[in-house]
């Protein structure tokens, strides 16, 4: 009965055209889509009037923000398996080539022994000296200098082989090429990142008003990038938005009136049918 009823609904469905207003704002290399609080209207004239009101007075005012804190953990100190995984994922270098290059860098004195299961630095390890050695680099030297001023605080893992420390740079160089340069740079950046601080953000809903019409957007406001500034291999996968402050104003990048059509309900799948049967108190034995 449920399946037949849904099928009849789909067959009898007549699509309707609807209209809505969309506001976008581009700032800090982010594009934010604000959704209309009315969602949509089915009267073209009504939507057009409201749209023209927004165009005549396009300044957006932030009515408020609601946030909850979020963190993105910095990486653990680097062990062999993680180096192989990340080189494959981030740089498309297979495990065999990664270890060949890493062992060559080790014999040249640029990185520590690359075959280790350890992801905890001993308390006696002189991390500051390693960081200081990287302060002259034009790409990550500024980050290393700031890290040195704060003091390195590596994230602690839970593995040790009691033989070798986590993989880390042992000497600065800027004269490498090809995969040697890529692997060395990864080891350096990973080390600096793991000694830094977690990235901090706010999972935020922003509500704005344009000419009396309300719109809202959701996303992640990154308030402190921290380790992300030196570790481009990681991205915070959530949709990010700039920082907005209550009662501040801005000029939207665009205000558009768009249309669309309603769509029929989907045919029932097995999971939908089971949920409906449970809702109506029908046991699964009835399907047999």
C-alpha cells in the first residue's frame, strides 16, 4: 500500500515554478551564499518587488551570529607509515620511492633516521634548536621564528619503538631538487606543524538583513590558523566563511532573483518502507 500510494503521488505530481532571492558575498578569498529566510515564493510579482527593494538598498547588516568552538588538530610527530601515506596522498609519490628518497636524505644528514614507529618526542629532545635551524628559509622561516618565540609544544602520540625518535629535519638546506626537495620540505613542514598549535575556529550561523529581508549562511569561521599556516597539505574540509561581527555592514557581491521548479517525492526505497512500517506499527514479518 505504501509503495503504490507513493507511486501514485509521483505520477500525479505537477511541478510548480517558484522564485527566490540569493545574496552572495566574497571576502578573504571566500564566497558565502546567503539563503533567503522566506525560502521561496510562488508569485513572480511578489518576489520581483522584494528583489527590487533589495537592489535599491543593497547594504547588508549583520543581525547576529551564533557559534560553537571547533578545533582541527595539528599532526602527530612523523613516523614511517605516516610519511609513506602522506607522500602517496599529497604528493603522489609511492612508498618505495618515498623511502628511497628519505634514506638518501638521511645519509646526507638532512633528516633523522626515516624508519621509525615512534610518534612521541622525548622530553629531553632539543626541539628549539631544530626550529631555530629553519628560521632562515624564505618560505617557512617566518613561521619558525614565531614558533621559536612561543616555544615548540609537540602533540604527543602513543607509539614508540624505543630506538629512534620521530622523523625530523637535522640540517637546513635549500639546494635540493625534485622528489628530494619535496620529501625534505614535507618533513620540515610536518615537524613545524606538529610543534605548533591546533587550528581554532567557530562553526557559525550568520544572519543578515538587506532592505528588511533576512538571509542566513552557515560555515566555519577560522579564528586562528596556527599550524595551517605552515602545513598546506591540510585543509579544513568544512565550508569556511569570513569573520562577521554583529551590527557590521557590507556590500554584497551580488543579489540575484532566481527561479526553479518543485520536484516530485522520490520512490520508496527499502529503508523508507521499513521506517514507514515502524511509524504505523506494522511488523517486518508482514513483508514476508
